């Protein structure tokens, strides 16, 4: 079984509507829908925006459905001048850019996972490879790199450049690193994909509202192609 998590309805609706023999249940206020998707057994969920919601959803999905792997799909903002709206980022690893205990001598972004300190949580190499193949099959321009997550919408060029410089990240959003953190703690392979909805500009909030539906459709297209390739 493959778990698929998005933060918003627009990031999951396109997949959920294509599910066969779908069954839904609500756990901890989150609706999980399981069934067939492109011939593969899957469970989907809309976690809500932010790292706490994402972590809660991921842990609940693991405990209730025991997925073999989890894909976090959705939209994100560019931290690189090379990325344009509609491009796809496949995370090589994730970081929590707003995690900061540097005052006591730690590295920026340092977290503890099962007692082990780390800044970067690597995504699953096989999932990265297969998602890249799916992007190529769809003719989607994609990039692989670090995705940075934090509990705020990053909208200014100065903040975007600061995150990119500090972590070498190429995209930012608000859930992926939390999902990666929980998956790593549970030894579940994971991937994070983001369709770019806003570029490296001070007008990113306006771009996001204009392009988020297009970007969400792009990420859904990639996930469906990935599932078809799996068969």
C-alpha cells in the first residue's frame, strides 16, 4: 500500500476522485480514504497546513494503514532563480528551516529522530528515481534538491535567499520535512514532491493564489504517472 498525503484538498482531490472501491474513515479529525488508485492499493489524506498537522497525519496513517511507502504531494515556493511556476521539485532530502537551537550551540535546523541528531532527512533513493522517471514520461521539467519546511508562508525574496543560503534548499513549503521526520522515525520510505506555485519574487503570495490550482494538478499528474509505471 502507498500512502499519499497533501496539505490541502486541491492537492489530493484529483487523486481521491479516481479511487475505486473507496472507503473513508475519520481518525483524529483527519479523513483517510483507501482503495484502488491507478491499479495500486493506496490511502490518501489531507493533513492540513503546517508541520504539526502533517506529523499527526503521517503517524496516524502509519499506525492505521501500515503503508509500505509514503508520498507527500503538493505545491511549494521557489528558492532558486532556475525554478519556474509549474516545474516539479523532487526532494533529495528535507530540512526544518525554522528549527533553531543555535543559542545552545546546535547547527541550524538540528532535530532529534529516535535520539539521533540530524539536520537533513534523506528521501528514499528508489522513490526519487521512479518519480524522476515518471516526470520524464510526462514531459515535466523537474529538479532534485533540498526542500525546506517551516510553519510560515515564506514570501519575501530576502527570506527565501536566506533559507537557500543556510540550507542549500531549492524549494520551501510547510509540511514535507515533518512528514519525512515521522517516516524516518518509523523506517518508512518517503518522498516529497512539490509543484512550484510561486517564484523567487516579492509577489509570491499573489502568484501562489493565482497558480496553486495549476501546480496542484501538475503534482497529481506526476503521482498518477508514477503509480502507472509501478504496475
